[in-house]
C-alpha cells in the first residue's frame, strides 16, 4: 500500500490524462466486445447465413438460445442473454433511425463494422498516448524530485551511498518505472477492462460454461502470482547489480590516473568482469522466469481447454446444449486469449518496475539530516564572533570531537593544524552545517547556526577545498556558477584577483574554454585558482580554506597563495592545513588532536612550547 501511495503521489498530478485514459479504455473494451455480435450480423444479414444469428446468440424472440439457457431463465436466472438482446435491440433501432432496408443492409453492416473498429482504434490511440503522457510526466517529476532530494542530503548520506548507486537510481530505476507506466500500464488497464467486458459476453452466451471456466481460472492465476513474486525479487537483485556496474565505471573514470600509474588495468577489468558476471546471472534468472511463465501458463490453458471440451461435449451429447452455442462460446474465448496473454507479459514488466519503485521510495524517504528548523530566521550579516561552545560530534558511534571551546573574532585568520583524523575538517564543516553537532553549539554573533535558514547561513560562507570541484562547462560558467546575471566586468575582476585571467588570455577560446569533467583540461594550480575566483565572486564575509594548497607543486602553490591572499583580505578566515608553512602568519593557530584543542597561540608562541605543534614543525622542516 505504501508503494501504491508513493506512485499515486506523482501520477495523481496528471489526473486529466488518467481520466482520458480510463474513458478511452472503456470505449476500447466496449468496441472490442461489440465486434463479436457485429460479426454475427455480417454472417446473418450480409452473407445470408440464417444459422449465424443463432450461432452468435442474436436471433429474435429466442432464436439461437440453447434449451438449457431457456431452462435457466425458467429457473429464475436473470442473466439470460441480456447483453446480446440489448445489442440486437440497439442494432434494430439504429437501422430504423437511419432508414436502412433489406437492400441497404449489405452496405450498412460492413460500414458499422468499420466504424466500430475505427472507434476502437481511436480509443486505443488516445489510451496509449494518455498513458505515455502520464508515465513520462510522473517519472520526470519523480526524477527531478529525487535529484533535488539527493542535493539536500547531508555529507553523511553521500558517505553511505556511492555515486554510482545514485546515478543508477536516478537514471536506470526511473527509466524502468517510466517504461512500465508508459507502455505496460496501458495494457494492464486496457486489457483488464476488455477482459471483463468479454467475460460478461461469455456469461450471456452460456452461464454454466462460463462458471466452469471461472472455477478453473485459479489454476492459471496461481502460477502467475508465483512468477510475479519471483520476478520482483530477481528484478531487485538485477537493479542492485546495475548500480554496482555504475559505481565501478564512476570510480575507474575518476581514478584513471591511479589505475594507469599502478598498472592496474587488468585488475580493474577483472573487477568489472566479475560485476558483469553477477549482473548477467541476475538478469538471466529474470529472463528465465519471464520466458518460463508463458509456456507454463499456456500449457495449463491447454489442459483447461481439454477439460472444457470434455464438459461441453458431454453437454451437447446429452442435448443440454447446442453446438451453435459452443461455437459462439469458443469465438468469445478465442478473443479473450489476447488480453490474457498481454496481461501476463505486462505483469512481469510491472514486477520489475515495482522493484525499481521500491528502491526509489527508499531514497525519497531517506530522512534529511540537515533541515531548517520551524521558525528559522535569516542571518543577513556577520559582525562580531563565531563561537564553538562544548562542541561534540560523533559519526557512526565514533566520537570525533570531544568538547571544543573556541572563539573566532571578525577579521581573524585562524588556522587548524594537527595529526590526521584529529577532527580539523569536521570542525570547520559544522559551521556551514554540512553536519550538525551532536553536543554543544556553534553560534554566529550569539545565534545558533541551527536556528537560522540554511540558505542565509551558507550565503555568508565561502569555501575552497583541496579537492577542487569544477563542472564540465566553460571557465566563465565555473566562476559565475549559477549567477547568470553576473556582469562580465565583475567576473573578470575576480579572475584577475585570483590570477586566473593571466592563463585564460592564453587559451584560444578564453573564458568560453571548456574545462572538461572535473577540470581535467587544466592543471591543479589552475583549477584551484578557478575555485578561488568562484569564492571571490560570492564575496562572503567568512571564508573556509580546507587544505587549499596541499596537492600543489611549489610554483603552483606560490601562485595560489598570492590568489588566496587577495581572497582573504578583509574576511574572517578559517584555514585547515597540513603544511605548516602556509599558516605561520595566522593570527592564531589551533592544534586539534584527538578531538580537542590541544594548543593554541601564534606561530612563535607555539614553537616556544615543547608541544605537538613544535613536534609537527620539526618533522616537516628538519626531516
């Protein structure tokens, strides 16, 4: 039920198309059912086969009605041949209204047949397009909301969900669901309604035979249900294997330099082959179930047909039923076979889509760790102090920060150094609320960052990290990043301050040069200076630098340091650094060790102490 409610939440937005689809379905089913008696009229009135009307149950005043049907009526059976009599009466009334005589009937009946068939085709078109519109619209909304939901998740979510898995769910799983709704849901609805209409026709021909078929139906329905459950489980596993493939491709693309440097092409190829083997095995199992279902169900159908012929043969031999009634009944059964076949195929595809929908629902219902509190206020400026008060943070029950008390005054440059794993990056990540504290508080000008809106908080903070994130776009768009209204003069000024302009002028396309995925067409220093230019454009009063020069060579580092000096001017800056040479001029250096502030002071003050900072300094400069 939760899965159904999840699907209806998106499909319900397109209710006019749903209404159009169901109306068209009803017309299609009715027209399909009407074709059977129309065939009787063709044989009886156009081809002058007087036995045909009786065979199709269309004779007037009881003509063609089997003796057992009359007996059933005498016993109080209210069904009789109501549908066929209704069709006959309507047919005669239509002929009378149009003035169709015996000479014109040879033209009228074929024209009526063509008109009904064209109506059926038009309804089929409307039905198919309406479901396509519904399917594509609903799944596009789902894909957009899924992506937006992922964007709003905290860093914890991305640590637990590999990028390949997210790509698989946004692209592949939504695609599976889209195909099912757009193509197979139309079969389920259309053929189900058509089957009900044909079943009503079947019961009007011969009630006892129809009941016999209904009693035997569970023998066919049970394997369909069993195949459905197996298909859903198998599809879930196959979609997980697809996510594994996407993750491996994503990893190898990002880490291609490492793969080549270590000569691990063969190893990565072997990993991928193993993943594709698991993917193949899961998909082949699904295909085994899909291909086995039709023969099994058809075999059961043939067995049922044999039992039906025995039952009907005995009834004809005993005089309880006429052979003409059996002919009409078999024609109706034959027409019913196509909807049953289509429903079985559609059911298997729907089971795949249900597995995809379940995976998508899991992502959509993943709770958001970092959200605006009710009544959160805007924070428009930073004036005085950032304060960390008794800050604690635990990740997966492992305490990373264990009670940090620290103040950063406006305009200060505060550096965080210390052994790896001590909690430096985690501490600075708490300020823009990439994570939330598990104890204590982080405040700006006395206001808890959890009590202000995320948008206003992050608008006050600029960020440059050691892993420079650039998008496969132009240099201009990477600097502006979403600011389509940014004047080029301001963008150029930021590029000059970040020392970007000097190398951009040497490029053939200048600021319209594409940087490639992750900025791979640029050097490390150039990428880092682009990130600095982006931060300059944002012009935030608080700046966080997380190992901004740790992966650069000496020459690139010197250029980036000049660009950073321009960026830090007039801003409150928090710097995370392993290279102590980059922080010697900081107003204050805090040594973070084992989740605590072990020492703090200026470079000279900390060197004068025989502590962790001096030990780290001597390791770097006297090694």
